[in-house]
């Protein structure tokens, strides 16, 4: 009888907890489902003309989104993410190494080598090497961009590959700029840095001389693409975003923008933390590490617990591999049929998603 | 509770094979018409290999293609065939790239040239999840799918050998040989491909494809076994196919006659071994039951 009497209390507590959970999760669910149906409609209306932007594609500063486990508006999230990365910019690399035991380098190396930028088949006749323009979004510190340049210029021997590093955060970009000075001159010449919001690449601001006045040797940006303040439609061969997309306020808008700037046949590639649900033991260890150790390391090494708490929570809130794959397909990309459109790394702790803009787009 | 005397095999796979069993009996011999209505509750007869709709092949709008339905190790009349592993854009790139294989091998070069010919960029080959292995898989899948069409050419209805209907084993041999001939165009590059298929990351996909091929051959040959030989036949055919496949890469004889003879010998051996195993099993089961009966006759409670 005692247990029977205790049960209603337990049930009540559970119901209350459930209600809290639903309330917390609700705004995002509403937004997600709306964006999916909107995308659906947009697709069924024959061609996805750029004139018919579904509403979610227009960033709305007052729309609710999430910041870690909190619910904030899109504008607020943008500010707070900027705050996080301004705080961590200096110690970003050291922290990455500590948090992932250096493994993030393996992921990034694999990501870049699997994309194989600058690769061209050896055919007879004129030089078959084709220029490529790579846009590295949220690439502030240059981790991906420098690897891209190395693979393209040194491994594949294609000096006509340019990389534009874009980041919303000038602090991260100037760290990247600083680091790029150790690169060979030819690679430095192929790099450009722009400050832009990935949800709206029509407004870009080249990382001005004002930020790095001591670099008269670095050549002026010599191409029309980055000299103007907009990244034009159909101009990019490869769009990459590594460990950045989960910080975006409006991911569908960013995906549509990626779709816009990519050439038909161009590739969207994303390296991001994901779900390791397929391996429960690994997942348990990983969750333990990320929720207990990482904020602590952040506190001790970078003196900033909150920023790292946010990093961990944002990873937790990021959609699963399949959901994100569907978001990419919703933006109009073709995803591979053979592997479900994504590739798990380290059991799904990170995942690579790729999509191609169709030719007849 | 399933009655013990249920005429249906317990596993879903075996049941579906039974459906195919009874339908193929229906096709060959009229009097089994009643069996069909027993085993297939779906009503109208379905075409044996439903055409895949464009929508399922091309994975765009909301990515509805369930990944777990993409492979099935048996034929079914009750469920539509799983979608192929390639979408429209991949088909275009791979078809163009495949034409480059004799010259460039199963390589990133072939893929990139194929992408260019199909009107895509060099970087577009990133769409293909497994790089050059996608090209190998393309070859395997397309050659396997071509077998169904060859079957009607090889064995038209009422085909006979020595006034007897073509036996299942003869059909298996002919179909396996037909599949091996599918490698002729790219046989110079096939060793590279086999090496790539043996890489750890590619082994599961390669084995699945091999199992599907063995199943396809036995299905097309009209094998209707639903007992444990369903597995042993597929396993032994897979092993024989791999052996003949390897043999073929070094075969210099005109028309690959040596490979054909090799294949025949292996198939004969498999039959012999199967017969021997069957005899041994029969002897063991007879001896065991005789022994038990003898013990019972002595009053032992067994």
C-alpha cells in the first residue's frame, strides 16, 4: 500500500518535469517544423527561384532560437555567440587541443583530404587544372583554409585555388590573419579574409587594413569576388563550414545562402559535432567528458567557464545527423544516396555532411 | 500461438521465399494456382521486379529515403525492391566516369573526368560518398541488374537441354558465367578494384554486394529451396564466384576459356561436396534415430 500511495506523487513530479521540458523545447520545435513545411512548399512550387524566399530564409532578429540550453532571440544569440568567440579567440587552438586530446586535427585533416580541393584529372591537351574558389565560413582561425591551400597547392599542384575565409567575428579573423603569416607567400596571396554573417553573404566587409596595418606586403585583394561587398550568386566551387554551423542563429537561412553562392555542381561540406547515439558506452563517456570536464578546463585554462559551457550545450542542441541531412536537402542540395548523406567520425562525435548544388538549379 | 503443424516456415525471410517459391511454381506448373492465394494475401499479383519510381531514386525534397530499407538479401514479391544506392546526379557522374575506367582505372581521375563530361565540376565528385569505390560499386550493381535481362535471352520459355528442362544448376552456371563476362571490358583494371574492395572500410559493402549477387543468380536460376540450403547454396556460390573472379584477372586464354573451365570444376565440386554432406547427414540421422529406437525398445524412457 505504501508504494501505491507514493506513486501519485512520483507521477506528479514526472508530469511537471515533462511539462518543463516541453516548454523549454517548444519554440525551437515550432520553428523547425515551420521551416520544413515552408521548404516543402517552396520546392513543390516548381523552380526554387531566388525571388521566392520562404520566410525562414530571411533572418528575423526577434525570432526565438536557442543559445545553449537557453531560448533567446536570433539577434541576442548573434551577440552572445560573438561574445563567446571574442572571449575564446586567443586560446581557441589550445583549448581545442585540450578538449579533444588533439583529435580535432585528425578530423580536420580527414575533412580536407576527403574533399581533395584543387584536384583535377590529368588529361591530354591544354592544362586541365581548373581554378577553384573555396569559401570557408566561420573559418576565423584558418584551420580549414590553411589545410585547403596546402592540399590544393602543394599536394594537387593547382596554384589557381583561392580561399576566402569568412567569419562573423573580427577577433577570430585577426587570429587567423596572424597565423597566416607563417604560410608560404603564394598561399598567403591566395587567401582573403572577409567579415560576414553567413546568413546574408550579400553584405561582406573585407578584413580591413585598419585591423592589420603592419602588412603592406600582403597584396590587395585582386579579385572582383571579394573586393565588392557581396559574394555573387554561382561563384563558389566549395563551401566549407567546420565546427561553426551550430552557432548560427538561423541554420536554414545559412544553408540557402550557401546554395545561392555555390556554382551548380558546387559542394557544400560541413564538419560538425554530432550525435554518438549509436554507441551507448562511447556516448556516455563523451557526455560525461563534455559536460563535466570541458567547462572546467575552460575555467582553468581560458578563465572562462560560461563560454565553454555554451560550446557544450550548443553541441547537445544541434540536430542529429539525419535531421541535419534533411535540412541540407530542404535547402535544395542533392545528398549522396549511398551513405545517407553524411559520414560519422569517431562513432558520430563529429560528422561530415556533404551536399551538391544540382546542375539544373 | 503458432500451431506446430503450420505449413509456413517461421522466419519472415523464409516465408517470403515461400511466396516466391509458390509463384514460380505457379508460373511453371498450372495446378499450383491455389497455393498462391494461400500464401499471398495481397490480392492482385505483383510484377516480379517493380520499377523504381523516379522519386525514390532521386533523393531531394525531404530526404525521405529510409536508409535501412536500402539493402535486402532476398527477393520479395510482397515488398517493393529497395531503391538503388545512387541518386540521379550520382548516376550521371558515374555513368560518364565508368566509360573512363579502361583508360584511367577505378580512380579519382576517372571520376573527375566523368563529372566534367556530365556537366559538373571537378569538385562535384565529392557527392559520391566513397570516392573511387562508388565507381566499383556502380559496376557491381549495374552488372548484377543486367543479369535479369540476360536471363530471358539465355533461357527463353521452354528452353531445353537434351529434351529436358534446363536444370537449376545449369542455369546457375550459365548465369555466373554471364556475370563474369560482364567484367571483360574492365578486366585489366579489375585487380585494382579487388584490392580496393578488400580494404577494411570497403569490405562490408563489397560482401553485401557479393551476397546480393549470389542471391540474384540463384533466384534467376529458379532455386526455390527454403531450408538451410538457402544459406549454404548462397555461401558456396559466393565463394566460387570470388574464386573465378580472381582467376579471371590473370586469365590470358582466348575467350577466358580457362576461367569457364575453372568455374565448371568448382561448381561440380560444390555439388559433389553437397551430395556427400547430404549423404553423411542422412546416415547420421538414420543411425541416431535407429539408436534411439533401439534404446527405447530396451525400455529406456527417451
